[in-house]
C-alpha cells in the first residue's frame, strides 16, 4: 500500500510539473529540395536528407494547433550544418537569424550551440506560440537530420505525430494547365503554392479518390481555396457544398467554410471503402477567376490522420524539370543561388534561386534597394532548347518590401485564420523570361514582359553564381 501511494505521488508530481511528452500534430511538412523521402520522416523514422548538393534548403513545418515552444534542438546526425541558419516563426511574425554576424541587426538573434550531434538554440526568454516553423539552411548542403526536438515551457520534448502515407490515386474531372502546378495529387504535397485547380469551373467538378486498401474516414481536414496568399484565396473560387459518394452506396453532403487556414469537418456518417468521390455542388465565387482551388486535404480514420503519398509524383516532376534545364544547358541553375547583375558594371541588384521542384525566389539585393522587393512563386517551362535557351513563365506573388522572404512553401501563415485583406503591398503577377548560357558558368536572363504587365524591375540580368562558395 505504501509503495502504491509513493508511485501515485510520483505520477501526480510529474503531471503537475508537466514532466511528460506532449503530443503535437503536424499535417504538413515540406522541403524545396526533396530527396528520397518527404520530411515527415524526421519524426516517423528519425532520418531525413534533402537533395544532394542543394543549397538554401527550406524545411517547412505546419502544426494543426499552436504549440508553446521555449527551446529547440536539431540533431544533425554528425553531418555539418553551417551556423548561419534562418528560422521563420509563423512565416513573417518574426525571423530568427542564428548567424552571430547579424546580432546587431536582428533584435531576436540567438546563436547555435554545438553539443555533439545536437545544434541547440538558446536564448528564449519566454515561450513562443508556434503555428509554423520554416528552417532556411542557407549555404549548407549534403547534411542529414535525425530529429528536431521542440521543447515546451517545462523543458519537455513534444511528441510530433504525422499523418500516415498510404498508396492510392486521385483523379479530377477538370484540371487547369499547367498540370505541373495544379495536378490533384498536390492536395497532399504540403505546399500552398501548389494545389488542385479546376479549369474555369467553379462547381460541377469532382475529385475521385482510389485507395489501394479499404479505408475508414470519419473526418477530413481541408485547406479551402488557393492559400498561397490572401489575394490568391480571394481571387479564386472556393468549395462551399461537397457531395461525397462512394462504396456500398455511401452518400452524404458537407458544408465547407470560407476561411483561410485549415478546417476539420466531421462526416455526417463515417465512410468505409476503397473509392470515394467529392462532387463540388456549390462554391464561393472568386473575385477574379472562376477556377475552383483546394490547397490541401487530409483524412482521419478515427485513430490517425492519413494522406495519399505524393512522393513518386513529386520526384517525377523534379526529374522532368532537371531534364529540360539540362536540355537548355542551364542545369547548374537549379537548387543554387545566383546574383543578378546589370551588364558589365558588376552592379548586383537581385538574387535568383530556381528550384528543381518548380518554385523560385527573386529579390532585390542590398545595393539594389531603389525598389526593394521579393517574389515567390512557380515557374512553367515553355521552351527548353540547346540553342534558343530556356523560356519560363514565372507566376506568383510580388512583395514590395525590404523584408528577407526566401520562404517558398510558407504561404501566409495559413494556420492562423486571416480574413482581412492584408495584401496592400502584394501583387499577383506572371511574367515571361528567357535564360541563355553566357559562358564561364554565367547566364543572361531577359525579361520579355513589357508595359504595364511587367512587375519585376529589370530588363536584362547577368546571372553569376553567388559567392563565396562553401
């Protein structure tokens, strides 16, 4: 009896002090430098590596519910990670630069402390509410991560729960071109820049899910609309009423709210089977476009969340981009950073990063701040020829600000329900550029867009690989 009371007292003390691992649910995890696996494997397998040789690697984590964090550790598996790491908390709420050289410029600066394989971030004077985290590993390449440990205010490590990746397929009755940006499999890629979009149909379109094994679904988690920005979400149509039909005569309707961020919807009756169809019966009409867009989707079986595994499709897309860049003799541009200079004046005005995953980042440099900006978005390859070069359609969002924003995949902190239009300094854009090799590892990029349609402030840039090299 005495031992039982002692055990109960110990248990009560542990609970009272918070000395136990709390669960944190993570439905979205993505990197702009995909290797063999999605970065969910950091938490499910304690092992993840980005694409070999990629620099400026981003790792994006989106929590289903906010967590309070007062400490952070990165297990580098003994591989080298340069201490100049930037961490975006809640996209742009604040940025943590761990480069000691930036301490005087960034009030929130904290520094990495090495302890064996662990890189520890110290300096939290209070806990921080975290909805999303983005790690920019800057110039580091060839590294591996065996774990990311997030500490609660009591110093305990969160137990990060991720969705199960299952085999299956999804088809759409209508998909907007290019399919490389709007294929329905991108409902499961953890990127707000990509998602499924219909071809100019706001309703009377459908998605058909085929699971390799029978699945039970009690709830769905959906990111309604095009959630790469407030502007994009309002410009395009969003789902309003969805009819679900499937195996064994299943038929139910659900209503979806018009909000930015994720929403969890309990099905009126659980579904069990291998085939389920979503018919869009009604929608919220976009301000500018009829296209209906859904950014992300997850399923809950009563025990855990799950999603179709998009890895193979993503790797196919990356391989296709690499092949076309190589065809145009521009393969070295991918997953690197290039300075954009004007002619032979050695006057750098921009920084360009083209990703093999189909995304890009372009920003003004310090001495090019006559028009401070950064642009995030996607590219579509319109031409890849060893003589005519590479012709790209760049499309996305232009931010007129001097903020550092290389955060492809971040969206606009869509885990916080933002309904006000905060996009006064943002512009949706698309422009066409041509890239030609210029010898000695250099390239010439020409902006083919003219007149009022042009948003990016350059005519011709000479692209030179950013230095110093690691």
